[in-house]
């Protein structure tokens, strides 16, 4: 059967998770808040607004609406300064190989990202044409771990949730896909992505044989 393969963007397709981290770290520091790598794991997959809310909560800070919005703008400006330097070299290893294989096998391919910068990034690294459906931070009202983004992606692909496979590097993303009733593949550390059905360090560890098994599974 035709399956739906749904990809997260940041930290799965491109190495932008590090830019989000650097930008948040810098912003937090500017208001006297520091946060750990462990706390950063909790920001992965989480929307821009929710991320800042969490950082302020950790730092026990209250901000006026105006200051909050100002920081949000600053974060994105800083983040975009890194993004604007990006090119195809920042596609994570073997991602194009897997995408091309799925295209050859006529599988559904969608993006399910929390980012409002997703289309710009996919255009910049020239991968936009690989996707039949794109659901990003502009198309959802409830962020991961809510399953909305993945449910909208499977609607667009017109594939049942049980036939969808989600690639995610974030705890919140794995939780979202699990509650959408999809097969989850963690990309990263298996001690962190414990809730995923499978975990691989990166796409170099994923064989086309493995992808084939997922396609054949009923
Ligand atoms: C997710 C990232 O993909 O998108 C988060 O993992 C980020 O770190 C979120 O905060 C929102 O991204 P953006 O580009 O809209 O600020
Ligand atoms: Mg991610």
C-alpha cells in the first residue's frame, strides 16, 4: 500500500536546530536567563511563542506584552541571519537519498513542521519540490505535542494515520505523531527519544531496505 512519510524540518531535514538553540540562548542571556541542553530538548518542535513562554517560566520572569513581542521579533531576526547564509550543504546527510527513494516508490511525502520559516528554508536548500504537502507553523493553531500538524498532513496526502510514518528529532514531535496513531521514527539520541517506535542517529543509518519494509507493512 501507499504510505505517507511525514518529515519534520528543523533537525531532521536541515541542521537548523543548532541555530534555534544559539538564537534562544543569546536572547535568554540578554534578559538574564540561562538554560541547559536538557531544557533545550524541551524547546525542540515547540512554536516560537511557546518556546519564549517556557524560557520565561524557567527564568521566573514576567514580561509586558510589548516586551514579549519585541523579544519574539528579535529571536526571529537573529535566527534569519543564520538561515540566510544557508545552502544545500546544510541538508543533513542522506536526506535527499531517502526522499528520492520515496519518490521513486511513489509514496506520499509531506512536511509537518512547527516553523513559520519552513517554506523559505525548503526553497533555500532546494528541496521544496520533493513535497506533495506542506503543513507548517502558519497552518496550525495547536503546536506539537498536539497532533494537529500531522493530522493535517495526512489529510492532504489522503492517507490513513496508521499508514503514516513520521520522522522527528523532538520529544514533542514524537508525542504528537504517537497521539496521531502514526509510526514514529526518532532521529537523534535513543535515550532522549524513548517514546519513538524506532530511533536512528541520522539518515545514514536508515537503509532503503528498512524503508521498503515500512512500505510493504500492512
Ligand atoms: C520547530 C523548531 O521546528 O519550529 C523550534 O524545532 C522552533 O525550535 C519552531 O521554535 C518554530 O520555528 P520558527 O521558525 O517559526 O521560529
Ligand atoms: Mg525538529
